C-alpha cells in the first residue's frame, strides 16, 4: 500500500518572518524536523503528551495602551503648567504622539475597529393619513392664533397638544401609537403583572446610574448653598407662574424660555419646597440625571453596549455635568433634549425607521422651549441627515429620506408654534440674547469676523483639556473642564473615531466628531463678547459626544490588552486596567466637585444665605420681617436673594443709605445689615439710632463677614 501523503507544507518564508518583525507581530518559527510519513503497515509510535502552549505577549498590539499612557502624561503636563496663557510644548508633543500612536494602532486593526451596529430596515414607508394631517394643520393654526399676548391659555394648550398628536398620527407608520398605548395600559390594568429580569449588563447599568444619582443628589440642599442674581430672576418668574401668570416666554433678565419655570412651579407644589433655591435644583438635577440613559443609548448606536456603559458612567460622575445640574439654572435642559434627539436620529437612520425621525423632530421642538442654546439642535440634526445622505448607506433612499425629514421638521415647527408667535410679536425680546452675542446689537465686534471665529473655536475646543474659561459658577476658571483621566481618554477616543471613519467611511463616526463644534456653537459664536467663550453652560450639549468618546477609549484600551495577552491572565489584566481607569475617574471627579469646586464657589459667591438666616432668626424672636433691612453696597449682595433665603421670596430688603431717615420714626425693634467697608452707613445709623447695638457676623469664608446693627424697641411702640 502506498504511504499516506503528508499534508502540504504551510511554512512561512524568511521574508514573511522579517515583515512580521517590522510590524511588531513576529510569527513563530517552525521546527526544522521533517514530518514522519506513516504507512498502513507501520504502526504509529505512542505520542508524547502535548507540551503546554506558551502565552506570548503581542507587543505590537500594545500601541493603544501606550498611547493612553502618553495622553495621561500630556494631560498631567498641561494641568501642571504654571503659566495659563500658553500651553507647555512638552504636553502638546506628548498628546500628538498619543494621538498618532492611537491612530496607528487602530489603522493596524489592533482591536477589530469596534464595529458599529448593523443596519436594518423596519420601515414600510406607508403613506400619510390625510384626514389626521388636515385636522392637525387646523389645530396648529388655532394654536398659533390663540397664543397671542405671550400667554398660555387652556385653549392654546388644547389646540397645541392636539395638533402635535394629530400630525404625529398622520405620519406615523403602523398602528395609531396613542390607541396602541391605551390598549396596552388597559390590558395591564385588567391583569396587572410585572416581570423582572436582570443580567450582568442590566446590573452594571443600574449600578452606574445609581452612582450617578449619588453624585447628582447628595447634599443637594446645601451644595451649593448661595445663589447669584440669575437665580433671583428665575425664582421671580416661578412666583409669577404660581400666581397664575402663564407666560410663553419670560421677558425678565433679557428673556428666557418657559420650560424650567413650569417644572419648578410643579416641584414647589408637589414637594412643598416653595419659591426656593432647592426647588430650582431639584428640577435641574433630575434633568441631568435623566440625560444619562440617552447617552447610553446613543453610544450603543455608535459602537456597542460596553462603550455605552463606560460613557454613561463617566458622564454620571464628572464634575462638569454635576455642577451644571446643581446650579438650579436651565443649563442641564440642553443635553436633556439633545441626547434623545441624537439617539433617535442615529437609530432612525440605521433602521430606516420613519417613526424615530418623527420623534427626533418632536424632541428638538420641545428643546426650543428649554434653554436658548438648544436653538442650534435642529441645525445639528439637519447636518446629520445631510451627512447620511452623502454616504453610500443612503443609496436608493435619499428621496424617501427627504420626505421623512420634511415631516420631522414640520412636527418640530408645530411644537415651536407658541414661541413662534411670541418671536413675531416681540422679536427684540426673543432674539436679543442671541443677537447681542453674535452681532453688534450691544457693542461693536472687537475684531474681524474671521479672526474671532478662529480664536473662539480654538478656545472652545481647548476647554476640555486646557482652559474652561472664566465662568466660576460652572467651572474652575483657568483649569480644564475634564479631570486628567477623562481628558486623556477623550483625546484617544477622538483619534479612534477619526481613524475608524477613515477606514470604514461610516457616516455616524464623522457626525459624532462634527457634532462637537456644532453643539458648541452657542459658545464660540459669542463674537461680540469673546471673553464669555468658552462657556461650559452654553456648550452643555457637547458633553454627550465627549463622554461617549471617552468611554470608547476605555473599552478599546481594555480590549487591546486582552488581545495582546491571550488567555485568562490577559482578561484579568484588561479588567484590572479598565477598572482602575474608571475608579480613578470617579475619585478625581468626586474630589473636583466637592473638595475643589465647591470651596472655590463659596469664595466667589456672596453669602446671602447667612443674611437670610439672620433676618429669619430676628423675625422669629424679637422683631419682624418688615422691620429688617439690608443697606446695598457696590458689588455686594443681591438684596432680593436675602429675602428668598429668609423665606420671603417676594420681598426685597434693600434700603438705600440715603433713605435711612424714612425709618427713623419707627419705634419697633429694627435690624440693619450692611457691608463691613460701608463706614458712611455706620455713621448715619449711629446718628439716627444712638441706642443701637453693633456687632460683626464672622463668616467661615474670608472677606464674607458683614455688620449687624440692632435697634431695640423704643418707648411709644405698640
């Protein structure tokens, strides 16, 4: 019998081995021993036990972890720079090397590019329901007509909500969504049942969301404790709503959209917190917390659920979004609407689902009632549609996409209708804030438009890793907006996204990168006031792509470590590295928020809470709320805030120095608070009330003490 043929040789050549060495991935050299040929008559000898395969670290795949180490060193160099007017050259060089090494690693396919979710088509492209379309158009016209006088009336709300619902039904594919929801609710009420199921990812999701809740809500009533003038304006608007004045656009303090004031009024009624700083903070903290699941959903559309979980965790603990949520102002409303709108756009285009695009339009329209910078959101969504249409994924679908986009834009317009009526009636009030920053309404431009655009964009992009600007209420002036770990991760994530786009030409990668400058437009378009840029509050929507990219880097580095070191030990090392990065980010941001930012905030904010407590104690003991006064002093307390902190939100305790004689005849016990530097007021009080008692309130914060002058009850009082 002929001997069995030996398997065909598959040995690499010397040239193959040399090329693999240059790629930093050397292939193994085969043994020189020739394989034995066995015949049928020759029995095989007993084989020796197989030798244990040695695990060799693939050094070539450690490019990405190496790039992260360089980025961390670069960020540390930037933060340690003693001079803030220019970046240290060694920090910039380290970042350039990190960016290049990360791009090289991804280009060499060190981690399989972390592929994005596959496309699917769920739409049947059903025609619009003409009857519902006609009813919705009529109701929209009635909503517009009934919105006159900048007032929400019952008829306005009914026509407005009815129009949105009818138009949504008209364009919706499939069964009427409202009837479907009502039927499911009715079926559940008839047979209530709850199914609970948790896997590892669900546990991780809820743990990350719970940790973010701790960062958002712990010590919310006291951190921060003191307000500034913007909160006084907002609380006066909330008081107007509670008093029955239902404005569409609130013109106080250069004009503000209505969403927060109705949220705060509802909070005050439901929780009994009244017209207070806590009322504002509850709403904005909840808004910031509810943004996180949509960041998760968008990151899952861009990459996968690992990146989604890491990005949501980083966004949940970061100082920047936590500070925005705790100010009690509308800053957190921008990402609250931007995150679901971007998610619905990404999912709708991937699935070719018209319903998702319709909901994205509705959310964008709602955002226009929240915070003025959200006016850029429809533009961002439109750019996303255009980018998709320019890529091969849209081949054969562009006409349909145009029709869907028009329907979504129409829905957004209908949601915007009451504000549109106000904009037409009061264009100066509605546009003043935006035009005063963009153009010459308030002051001439301090330079040419092109030079201002370039410098503003450069400064805005630098706020993440270098200088977050001068707005002390939402950042650490002169310091980066991100902690040193998250800042390095963000840069590496941006490199990964850019190279993946270069390799795969997926529209969503390019859109994620371009969304960063687009979502920051309200900040870097402040051409008339370049000193207000960067503005972390006006650019708050950009936190969505920033933390997604940072989460992407966390997962990518862990994956490359596991791939470079095969086996269980590699997975353990990768998990330890990933966990260490996230733990460092958590600890860094806890320290930044509660141990660095808040003490700095206390030094910058005036202690009106102390003044309010003194007045409250006076009124509840020897005096009355009506016989307490605060003498104004330049660049000191907003006396309206003192009244709010004392529990008297509609009372301004200001009594100017020149008007002190007006209370000289009052015989009841009186209290006067004034600045320690105001010697003239002290002299006048001693002249008017020589029997008064003077003492100084000592604050824990240096320079925040104030004078207390107590005038006891005099004969002749009741």
